[in-house]
C-alpha cells in the first residue's frame, strides 16, 4: 500500500466517522420530536454506518502490516493521526449514545407514569360500576 492509497483509505474512514457523528448528533437533538418510525430509521441508518466502520477497520488492518514500525515514516504518521482522531470520535460518539440512552430512559419513565395514571383512572371507574367489575374479571359462564 502506498502513502497516497493509505491517505485515501484514511480519508474514507474519517468521512465514515464524521457521518456517524452527524447522524448521532442529529438523533440526539431531535430525539424528543421523533415518532417511532423516525427513531427506527435513525437507528437503522446509524447501525448501517457502524457496520461500514467495522468493515472499513477490518479491511484496513488486513492491508497494513501488523507492526507500525514496518511502515514508511510518513505512512506511520498518517496512521497514528488517524488512530488519535478515531479515539476522539469514538469517545464523543459514546458520550452522545449515553445521552440518547438517558433520554430514552426518561421518556420511557414518563410513558410508564402516564400508563399508570390511566390504569388508576380505569380502576376507579370500574369501582363505581360494580357490575362491570364482576363481569369483566369473571369467565363468562355461557362460554
């Protein structure tokens, strides 16, 4: 692999990381406004990008020697810069994923609280209608 080929590959990797960062940031910013379909679309897009990153990383490892010292100095420098950039991107993306998980847990808690309130209201309504309680909770004798 030449220095120019390595530069092209690393540029492609940087673009993939930047796209994952963009999609994750957009997902985080719009999380509270998204419906279930949009959340699924974001998750699928993000997963496809993460799969592409994994493939990119494995292909790059196969093309490069195991020891960085076997590379030309310029190529070793490029690779080291990319690894540093990769670590920074991964840390930022993991922080954003943590924030997304936190928002999702908060949203789920709110939904469960609302569901519990509806359930309590339903139980109160059934309490006023004794006939409804008896027949709704009993097996129909004609069945």
